[in-house]
């Protein structure tokens, strides 16, 4: 067992300026309490309140700064420059995973199964996209997390109406075919894939509200996958993570169609660590309690 004194002074970085600020603060609070309960010299650090240069005063960083700056390689680059070790992926993997479009280009190059999608532009024939994918379909910004900006397009002509709203967000705008056989998450901790989780929202899809605000979303862990499907998901998740040079921990999200085929949806390199979050849920099924999970993640920085 790692001696917690070896961690030194730890900054739990959370909050920040992104659209995921509140979720990040909640993650940070949970992680900070967990580390303190284990005797770690851990401290809250919000870049919105404290100059980022103050991170030089810490021995390592537990990063739960979701979204822009914390999850896109920016914070990772700063910490690399400071010579301060941090949890999770480095600059390259973080930047790629935050951009769902470019992440998928890499996965496509490796023949990994992607949700069918197109990139929308000002001159896109939106009606043709609706005909190609059928309705409903989904439209989303490529560089936001926590389902921020995701829209379900149910009626003919609504994609064109939604497009101007989506342009306010980061990155390209994607339209995706609706894959309706189930939504799943597969957490990765080091070299291990944790048990998959099936997510069953009460609403039409797993949106921001279902993730963080509602208490009626159902999570099945272990999920309803067969042993063979579970093994396949673990293998795909590991390949998808390795493809972007991922390290440490992450959550890979999947969709399954009515025939049981799995499709990669996205990769989260700074997953949520709140009471609604999926990585702690999967770890608990493996017998790892939340505080011990936090220690395991932090130990990857040694």
C-alpha cells in the first residue's frame, strides 16, 4: 500500500471557467474529502479564484477540472511546463479526446466502430441529413462535455433550426444517427477495464439533467451485456483509449444497436467523480470504495 506521505502536497483542481464548472466543483469536493479521509495533504484549488502559477507550490495535482482548459490539454501543458505530476492523460490524449470529431477520425483509421455522423456547416443540406439518418437523430457540439448542447432532433426541418444555437459552442457541430439499443459506459483504471454500466434515463435521452440533477436515471452495473459482449466492450475500450495515447484513467461511452452491435460514442479523460458518477459506481462493483479509488488514481502520478 502506498504511503500517503509520498504524495506530498496535493492540489485538487476543479471549478474553472467552463460550462461544466458546477459539476467540476462537485467532483472536486468529493475527491478532496476522500483524500483527506485517507490522510493525504490535499487542498482545494479553483483556477477561477487562484492564479494558476500557484500550482508550482504543489507536489502533484488531482485533476477534476472538467471541460475547457482542464480536459483539453491546456492544464496538462501548463503542469508539464511546471514539472508537476498530474492524474490522467497528457496533452495529446486530452486534446484529441475533447474534440469528438478528430477523436473519431483516429478511431475510424483503426477500423473501430463509430456512431455514424456528419459534420454540419453553414451550407449543409440539413433536410438530406435528416433523410440519411432518419428521425430522431442527435446534434451536438464536438468539443463540449457532460452532454452540454446535445439536442434530440425529432421533427423534419428542426435540424436547420437547431444549427444556429449549436454554433455558440466549441468545435465542429455533429449530427449523429440515433442508436437505440442501449447506452453504456466502460471505465478504465490503469490497464484494467471495469464492469460496464448500462444507463437508462427516464427522459428521452441521457442529457445533462439526467446525468447530474435527476434521481430517476437507472444504472445497471453489472450491465445486461452477455459475457461475450462485455469482453468485446473491454477490448474496444482499451484499443480506443490506447489509440489516443491515453494513460491513467478514463471512461469510454458506447451505444448498442438493436442487433447487439457496439458503437463508440466518446472518450472522457477527466470523468465525473460525483455521487451520480459512473467510474466510482463501476469501481465499487469491483470492491473498490470511493476513497480507495481516489488513492489509486492519485498513485498513478508517482
